[in-house]
C-alpha cells in the first residue's frame, strides 16, 4: 500500500474485499494536512455481514490445531518484518508519530505476533484432585481452555499497528474469529495488516475489518449477542459506555492514565534522564502510560530541573517523516488546542512554564511545568500531549500519596538505588504495574499490561489476553 494513494480502500468481510455503500472518509497527515488515503464508511448492512461472517467462522477457527494457529501468526510476523519500512511510513503519515518511533512500533508488532504464536501452543489445563472432596473419590477431573467465540476489537489511534496486534494476535492464538474496527484517524495501517493476514492464510471470516463511524460500526458490534469478547482501548467515558451496552460478554478495557514517576533522593539522574525525557514526550505524549507527573525529591530538585529542561529543549520537533524528528504533531489541531488551553488554565492558576507551551497548528512544543497543584487538569486528568509537570517532595510517603491520589491506576515508575525503597513503591503504589529505574511508559509486549480504577478492566500481554479470550471447560469422569 502506497502512503500517497488516493484509491478508496475496501472492507474485509468473510474473506472478501468489499466496497461500502456508505461513501468514504479522507485520512490526512496531521502535520501538514496532506491526503494519505481514503477508507470506506461501513453501513449497518456491512456491519451485519461482518458479524455473520465472524459467527460462521467461529467453529472453523476453534477447530484449527494449535500448530496451525501458531504458523499463521508466525507467517504474519514475517510479513510485518518484510513490510517494516512501508508500515512505519504509513504510521508516521497518518498518526504523526515520529518515524524513528514508528519503526520501533513495527518491530514490536513482529514480536507481538511471535509471542502470540508461542502462546497458541501453550494453551493447556490441568487435573483436579477430585478425591480431595468426600464423595468424589472415584472421579477423575481435568479442565482446559476453549475459545470464547467472536471477538470485537476497537483500537486507538496512537499505536495503529501494535495495539491492533495486541488484540488480533491473541484472539487468533486462542482460536477465535475477530472483527476489527480501527481508529477513525488512523485506519490505513490496519488495512495494510489485514492484507498481510490474508496473505498469511487466515481462514475466511477468521479476521474481518470494518472501518467507519463509532456510532454506526462500534455501537452495533459491541451490542450484538453473537459477540463473545469486546476488547477496547480508549477513553474512560467511551469504555464505560461500551461496558453498559455489551451485556453478558467478556469486556477488556484499557483506558486512561496520568502516569507518574518518583525520583527518589538516591536516584541516579544519569540513569533517569533518557527514560524520563522519552517517557514524557515520545509520540507527543499520546501514550496511555506517558509520564505526565514527575515527583522529584527536594534534595535533587536544583540539579534535576535545569537538566530536564535542557534535555527537553534539545528534542527535535517537526515533520514526523523526517528521520531526525523526535516529536511530531498531535493527532489533530483540535487536540493541540485543547492541550494548549489546559496549560493556559494551569498558568492562570499559578503554574509556571519552564519551556515550551508554543503551538503551531497541530504541533505543541514539548512543555515542562512547575508550581502546579493537584486539581489542575494538567495534573489530575489525562493530558495526552507533550507536557509534563515537575513537583518536589520531602518524604517518600508523601510522593506515594500524591501518585495514588488519582482516578487512574495504570503504571507508575520510580528511580532509586535502594531495594527497600523500590519494594516499598511496589507494595504501596496503587497501579497495575510499577516500573523500577525506568519511566512509567516502559512496556514489553509479553508482560501483563492493564490497570485499576478508571484505567480499565482485564489485562493485555499475549498470555494474559489469551486467557481473557478463552474460558475454562471442566470434564469429570465417574470411574
């Protein structure tokens, strides 16, 4: 697929590429507004066809032996690796992600599919000691995992390949059929992946791709009783709406965060700075676990602040397709204006800008704030922009309290050379993952990933997503 194509892409339903009667939508580069491509707007007729195809393919996918599922996933990984450069340029063009990070996303997607291939061959159960119960002495029991059935995956714009992979790959590894609704701003990467899955030999109806408006496509998919699992990544309000409409389905929600990092008194700043700068500003801060709050021990404050500001100002801001760019645009100008307004509100309430805060179109320069208070939007809500707030603290207990005083609980980080301090943070931070001596935005694709509070339900990460997308079946023999 050419990044500059103007041909309308098609929907993938039941193994066939089909046109939509609903017209098309332009996909434009958020940096310069150039046309990247056109995708169809599915109608209710096509949504119904995708649901029927996934339902019909469900027993076919469930019957695929583990080695065939693994082979399919490994072939897909090979094809992603083959098309790495093209996929990365599409990611950069449609999302504004800097090319260096888009290439990294393509590489991660290869790993994600390979991890899923391994998990396809690890699906197993275990025996149950039936004779531990009085009256069950002559029984033999065991349980095993079976596919739940059709999966609906609704993915976000900020990782248009790898967060799609984190839904599609475990669904296929588990033996489920799947319908993917990619994000409205960044659907072209998912279209490319769909072509690769067809090339890899996914059974007809095993993977279906439907693009279009959430109110037409997403709502109908989520509510349909033929769907067994809904996997969604996005905002808490939308996630709550999905949960309310889904009914008796397994729902996996990866929602928001305002992730924090603690820099303890004994932290190595040489170790901390590379991770913190990347963790705060990669993908223009549009990462669920992007570092938004940094709590710095007062003994390190005078050293930390100027070094962090200097490292921030050294970042290259510009065209995401330029290999030297570190920070590109936000997904659209509306989001850049919103972030600019939140920063201005904070400044009006007493916050101080140490660097950045200038906006040109959809590009907001990396911003560092201090003198912030907990109730400011830049602190208590998910900013999803290249801005970070620095806060001094005197006692570790107070820093942990401030991190925990959030509606979210996805991931947090701490830099320290003390095992006791690290373990205290692991025990007391109210988040799904604690990252020691790295930024909050660290993620390896095989680890369990997810949060508590308004950060979501369930876990991603291949083994854990496969468990979410399968159910336990028990067999008991009366001997």
